[in-house]
């Protein structure tokens, strides 16, 4: 990605007081997200890269666990929620359509849509268990939006299992628990597991000062929802959850059993809050230089810094390195902005968690070399450009 070709150039400089800025506000201050309207995030290229990495991990682990991806409409009929009696749960948060689309709403949740799929597409016990998921936006007219933690439009991964027996349903839930472990292990996040309703509702939470869930953590690290008698209360943000339904509405979809009778399915719903996973990573991996993203979700591996963007030789050299590293699979940031100092360019690379910087200036052109630096370290090494050397720095 070439920074000289990006919008919001004024936000591609690290604020001096960034350590004092709330995490949810930091996303906007540092060029990850914009909000054209309150509660509706617009992910800029750097933020979009991280979001895509999180979605890729979830997709890979979901597919490995036997969940198959679908894509549901972002508009649904309000009658779906009314038929199960759950419309009242969302109060006045529906975003309703008008002008010939009365009765339709922007999707606030998808359990009922999954049920409709089962009612129309499920016939025999031989199809069970069915495990499907989607990654798409949800819409709720939340009155007090808070960055990407609590927005009116938000990206979610919704998953559902349709099972023949209660035992099979719990096997699906266990499968999701293993999926959660795999996803967060790869992201190097450690959520706390909290359950209620005799284990039918399970929440995975990351401690976060801006979170909206209060939990209490005992001396052994076990968490529970905070009660009136708890003294040491920690705020947390939900990043994943699942809910085992005995029944939604009056009747679950049915199928023809092996005995020839009509039986109701057992339903489990599961999900990841993709934006909340992003927020959790930023919250947990802030350090003295910025956000030291885990390698699997960091937006860039290498930053190429051109000291004089008006110098054609430096620009050409920078583009050559950029193309060479990109072709070989590295995520590369080319900072060829005008009017920015080496210090400002280096600080931005460090803030975005880029582990290696390649600096190109007059000295490097004359020596037909490049200065290579590690994140947060001012001094570098003047060397001949070598991709294997870059790889060695990345692996340190």
C-alpha cells in the first residue's frame, strides 16, 4: 500500500498523546476507521486489512470444523421476528424500510432466517447435523454508539447448528468451543469463558475498560458475571458467544425421522463479533510504540520509507523493493508521502506494528544499499538489499 495515494493524510501521523486516547477513539484518530455518520463505521485500507485477516481466520477454522458458509439477505421481513415472539427483545432498535418496503427491516439478527432456511430446505434426518455460518453486517438503531465496539452497523459471524438429538447438539457446541480456542489461539488472544442458564448460554469476554459487561475474576482466573456482592469488578467486551435454544417461538422446524415421524430439530446459535475482536487486539497489544499486532493479523510486514519523495531515484528504488517483496507474499507499506520527516514516517510504521523498516535516502542511493531497522529501534544497519535478510529480521 502506497501512503501517498491514501485519503485522510492528516490522520497518518501518530498523535503525541495517543497513549491517553481511549482505544475506541484511537481507531479514528490514527486512520483505521472513519465515521461518516454516527454509529456507521467506514473501514479505511489499513483497518480493512486487519478486519479481513480476522475474517480469514474465522473462515478457515469454521470450514475445518464442518461449518459451511452462506450469505443471507441484509434485509428481512419483520414478521420473522414477530412469529417467534422475539421482536420485543430489540425494542425500538429496528431500522425499518419505507416507500413500498413497509414491514421490512435491515437485519438485526439472523436466528429466524436460519430457521426459515431449515423449514424450507430440511426434509430428512439424513441431512443432520447441518452446520452453516455467514459473515455479514447487522443493523440496530443503538442510541449510544461507541466506536466499533457498539455501532449501529457492525460485522458479525453468525453460525448455527441444526441437530437431531440433544446429544448431537452438545457435540456441536463442543465443536464451537474448540473452534473458539483455535481462532483466539491464532490471534494470540485469551478470552474469559462465562456461562449462565445451566451452560445453555456461554460468553467469551476480553477485559476492556470500555466494555459494557461487568465480570468478577477469582484468584484462579475463573470469571463470572458480577453480582451485587462482588467487590473487584472488571469491565469486559464480548468477542464470541453461543446459545443453545430449546425452542424459538411455538415450534422449531421439523424433519422426517428414521422412524418416519415428524420431529423438531435442536438448534444452537454461535458467533464472533469481528469488530470486537479487532478492538480486543488493539486493546491488548498496545505497547510503547503503538500496536504490536500478532503477526497473523498485522496489516504490514515491512515498511519502505522514502526519505525524499521528490527524488526520482529514491522513489524508483522504493517501488522496486515494494514490488519484489509484494510478489513474494509480504504485506508491504510504502511510505512515499511528501512533507513528512523520517521520524514521522518511522513512528507511523512502529504504531501500525510493522516489525521491519527499509529506509532509502541519499546515502543509501550512493551506496546502492538500504538501511534496515527493527521496530522501535532508531539505529539501523546499512546493507545490500536481500529478501532473505529481510526474512531473517522478520523471524527474530
